[in-house]
């Protein structure tokens, strides 16, 4: 885990969450790529996983939903946030 400290940037101590190994703070959420697994359950109770990317520059009207793009498709879909798991993150290359 990587610990981030902003003690030298301001007078007060800011609590920053411990980030996963290999992740760092970026200047804005839109500058990060989040790899996600969209996990759903069918009518028989079987789990299904589809991989994609969290679309961070899109917001949904319902705060409980997020927008993702599936791998190798042009499909953008809004899904309940509870159905996704973030599996990795990296800084966006421009």
C-alpha cells in the first residue's frame, strides 16, 4: 500500500486514504483510469463478470449509478455502483 501525505502543503493535517500499491493521487479524478469488473447474477444464481473501464467524466442523474465502457466495444452503460469492483487504476496518458 502507498501512503500519501499532504502535511507540507497546508497547515492542517488531512486524512488521506491508503491507496492500493501502484496507485497515486492525480490532479483530478478525470486523470485516472479505473479498470472495473461488472458483476451480475442471473436468475439461476450464477455470477457473471464483464470487464471494462469506469468513465470518470460522465455523471449519472442517480448518484447510486456509474457509467462504464465494456472492453473492445463502444458500449457505454450506466450500472448500479454496487455491481462493479475496481480491480486496478493508472494515470491517464495524454
